[in-house]
C-alpha cells in the first residue's frame, strides 16, 4: 500500500493514503460540526506546537549564551585585607553565595545582572556585570568600606540612688600616694625588724669566722678565761638589760 507524506509546519505524519482520503472526505461531508471543529482544533494545535518548542529552544540558547562564571575576592578598602563571609546576592535570579575565610567567591550569573555585596561592619556594595565581556568568565576584586556606627554615651554607676553615691563618696578611703607609701616603707621600726630577721650574708659570715679564729689564737697555749668572773662582762650585761635588749621583738617595736 502506498503511503502519503503530510507535512504541517515541520511536523510530519506518515499515514496510509486510504486513511488520509477517508479523513479528508469525512471532514468535508460530515454533518457533525462539533466533532469536525474538534478535529480542526486538534490539527491547528499540532501545527502551532512546534513554534512553542522552537521559541523555548531559542530562549534557552539565549540564556546559555548570557551565562558567565563570576568569581573574585572581597577586600577592605583601607588595608586590603580579605573580608570573609560576605553575603553575595544576584538581584535578577535572587541566588548567590558567601565568600570563604579568604574572601573568595565564585558562582554562575548572567550578563547585566546586578550583584549586591553585604557584610557586618561594612557598607553594602553593588556591581553590574558588563555586557561587553567576550569570555564566559569574569573576575572582580570588590572593595568593602567600613561602616562605623557612632553610639551615644552611656554612663553606668554602681550606686542606685544619689544618696548612696554621696554616702560612698564621704566614706571613701583615699589610697596612699607614692610619697606616703615610701615613708611607711622607711620606718625605723620596720627597718630594724627586717634587719634582725635578715640572715647573714657572705661578708658577715666571713667576719664571724675570722673573729672566732682570732679569739682561739689569742688564747692559744693557755686556759681561756670564763666571762662569768669578768666584771667588765657583767657591766656590759647589766647595761644591755637596762636598755631592753633582752625584750621580745614585739615589745621593742612598741
């Protein structure tokens, strides 16, 4: 059986010739108008359908041709240090990314898209991807300016009321100044107490050793006398006792 090729706006139907003739005859001679209208609408739909597919394909091709790999870094405007964790938003697609700890970012965008950069402590910045680029990638170094917020002064007091402040001010103990601290450290009683508690140094130990050896050599070859029978020793003892040298250390400091 021969076949007939029917073309309708890039759509090809491969139908037997007898079926095509019967279909055309029924469309011409049928009295069922609603059914014929449905068939005509169906054929019209098939004829128009390729245009939607072609337009969608052309649109996809245009979108793909406008795609660009947008990469770069965010740094401070004054010291050129990386700004980490900057929020980047493509205002056209409402998509974006966040910079890493080194301030680097990279994502896919379209030509002529407006990209907004926001970060805590910095002023918002924006950039429009130019339409003059010839490659599928574009790099940017975005400078971020510091945003300084000036707050009003806040005064914090430890006293809940003014009366408590006055009482604390009157009862305040003023600390000693440097002169008063030095005077207290140079008191005669403190110096004597520290001198008595301070151990002998090397020179004092040497002097004591030499005196002991000298005393032994002085009485070498004879009996060393006992001071208990020495009237001069008794006189020195009585004098020291009267001067209070045998009192305790606390009593002498009074």
